[in-house]
């Protein structure tokens, strides 16, 4: 399991999406990115479907996940 504490693109709050890690400033769970990519979506698709998430945030999350 990844430790998201050091990724500036995400945040976690117990009163937001049941405490799930979300893209900072949104209610979009980080897991939504990975679920959509695994299902064959492109990053550009994700950015259209989830307004409010920036490409910089997606890039930071993917870089963090890659380690």
C-alpha cells in the first residue's frame, strides 16, 4: 500500500469521501484514477470526466505511485 502523505497533489480528511485519499481541492478519490486507467481510459479522458483534477495533480500521483 502506498503512503500518500508525501504527495502534495492529494489530501485526506475524515469528513471528505469517508477519509479516502482524494485529489487536493476535490472530492475525487485517487483510486478513481487507477481504476479508470486499468479499465483502459487515457489520462485525457480522466481529466474530462473528473473536472477539477489537473494534469499536474495526475502527473504527481502517477510519479509518486511509480516510486
